[in-house]
C-alpha cells in the first residue's frame, strides 16, 4: 500500500501587523471637554474647555481614525466655552449690580 503524498507543513510565522497607536490626544480632549462642560456651570471650567478645543483640533489632524473622541472633545469644548462665558458674565453683572445697589453697610 502506498500512502498518498502529503506535503510536510511548513512553519508558519504570522507577519506582525502594525498596531494602531492609542489616540491619546483625542481621548484627553474628550475627557477635558466633558470636565470643562460640567465645571462650566460654576464658571470654573474655561481653561479645561479651551484645552479640549485645542487638543480636539490637534487630534483631528494627527489622529483622524479617532473621530468619535476628538469630535466629542470639540463639541463639549465649544459648548463649555459658551457656558463658562455666560456664567462668568452673569457673575460680573451680578457683582456690579450688588456694588451699585446702595444697600451697603459702609455708607
């Protein structure tokens, strides 16, 4: 009896594929944007919101595959800037109105 000729298996080494780098700028943009948005209701998140916009635009240019992260950072950053400006303007107007109200104990 003859055995059918079976080729010997050749050692197979899978070629390593290039790992996708972690979209650090985009993730930080999203986190800082959400933080700036939430803290913005107290008027304290302006720097966080501006940082989210800057990092979001950098992420858009350097990490186009992480669109969900940098887009969230941009949206929350711009909305956070708007909320912060409104809250800060309110506090400035309220302070000016209080100072000029004439109901002061120092008169």
